[in-house]
C-alpha cells in the first residue's frame, strides 16, 4: 500500500500497540488531537476533522479495530 502525500507519515504498531518505528512519537500529537489512521484489509478508517497541512500518522498494524491513542 503506497501513500503519496506530504501530509502523512507511515508507522507500524506491534500487537501491544507500541510504535516500532522511532522518531514518529511527536507526530501522534497534532494540536489537541491524538488520533491516528488505521488500515485494515485495505479498508481505511479516517479520523474526523482532519486539519490540512498536518502530519498524521498512518498505521499498518495487526489490530482488528480502529486504533485510537488517547
């Protein structure tokens, strides 16, 4: 799955919800929002009210449900 966008970074969560990649932690907190986007079976769940020009995390994980980091 290729994402062509300057507004998204790609990260990976392990089965416990911990970011495997380093250097992405800061991107989880864009403004007051602490939400990320989760891909599952090529179906995409988008966070609501995505602000333009922000770097939101795109997560490829083993989880079956939408991932929300509070």
